[in-house]
C-alpha cells in the first residue's frame, strides 16, 4: 500500500470537500494524478458524506432533566438532609 503524506491528503480533501459531487470528480480528474492520493481522498469524502450530523445532535434531550431530579416544590436548602434509599444524603 502506498503512503501519501497526510498534509497532501488533507490539502486535497479540503479543496474538494465542500464541492458538489460532480464538481468533486472533475476537480480530482484535473488535479489529482496520484491514484493512491485519490483513493484516500475519495475514502475520506465517503466517510465525511455518510457521517451526517450525528455530532450536532444531542444524545438526549436534557430539557426535562430538572423534572426528573426535582419534584417541583421548593428545592431543599444547601446542607439540608434528605432520606435516599434507606440512607441519608446531605445536600
């Protein structure tokens, strides 16, 4: 397997990443004569495109978290004692 310097792969990827698919192919046809480089860039593009927005989507909706840990009444003051599972917790 041929190795291609990461900075070269990154530069080519950055150049084509935001282009539409047909323009990507044309750009790579015109500017990427190295097959190993092209394979690496195309692989990165496939991963980038299939990755979706999962990192931009929260794993859980935490807006209701307060209702899960708080019964809606006044919160106990700091240092207040509260029975929890047969024991006692100090808040």
